[in-house]
């Protein structure tokens, strides 16, 4: 399986925009891309809906960019803005980890497809009662990219996420700070260099994407292709 696993230091950090930007950049090069966010929550939460503004729900955005149906991107969809394991419990369901892994393999059966898998929340967010996003990333074996905020607090959150990923044997190829401003402050620049030094990791940036158009997302993601080994 060829692709990336996109995780983050927390929820609402920019995983979906990063995933969409990578998908759009590859699609613009004529690549066959697939997106997979196995579980999405918060679809009926008024605060979540308001926060999205003009942006569609995560699975709809990824589907539009990858040329897929939203239900194929996210086979499990829930209304409350809670962790997946709780959302499933509230719906009287139980999430089967084996089904999550099988769903990824079904979308990218050969290396002719490049799969971008987006996690939910951070690495230790529970998908099932005893199964985390980190467990899913380990089962898939894809290189990992960590989305992180550029501002205050990001050093601690990012280094903790790196430590968790490496303890699980995951291959972290880069951290991406987003949204990265055109004129970063001294603190933001320091955060970037400090994470790179202390974490011994490449730290890339993704600029602000104003709207969910494929062209704008592709432009934002184009500069990351080589860093992540995604060039054809």
C-alpha cells in the first residue's frame, strides 16, 4: 500500500486541510488518489457546523478532492461531537477494528493508488474501547505526518505526539505546522526550529487555505510532495 497516515496533536488542528491539500496536489499531477477517514463525528453538532463555515464536513471535502463518494471515505458517520468509541456507543453500535483496517486496504489494493488516511483527533484518541488511532496507524504501516499548530503550546504537544508515535514504531516523516502565516512571529519561527531540533524531525509548513477549492488546495500542498516522498 502506498500513501500517508495524517494525524495531529489534537482535534481541530488542520488534519483535514492538510490531507485535502496533499490529495489535491497529487490529483493535479494526474495521480489516482484515495482518501480514507474511517470515522467522522460531529456531523449534527451546531458548534461544529458553525465552526466549519463555508467548508463542507471532512468526509465530503476529502471525497470531492479524491473523486469519491463521501460514504466510501468515511463508512462510519455520527452526529455528536464526541470521540468515535463514545459516538458508536451512543448509537448502539460497536466499532470493529478489523473493519477499519480492511476498509483502507480495499481502497488502495495496489501501488497504482495513493492513499491518504486521516485519523480522528490525536494518536491516542479511541476508535473503539481498546483500540486507538495509533493502533490503526500501526496496523496500516504507512509513513506518518503530524499536523500541529504553530502557536503557543505546540512544542509540548508535538513532542509528546512524536514520542507516542515512535514508541509504537511508527515512521514519522515530518511535522507540518498549519496554518503557517506569511509573516511568522519570532515565537512561531522559534517553535518550528525547536521542534525540529528536540524532536529530530523535519518540520514543514502549510499556509492558510481560504476556501475548499481543489486549485487552492493543490497549490498549498504542492510544496510538500517531495518532502513526503509522494512525487511520481
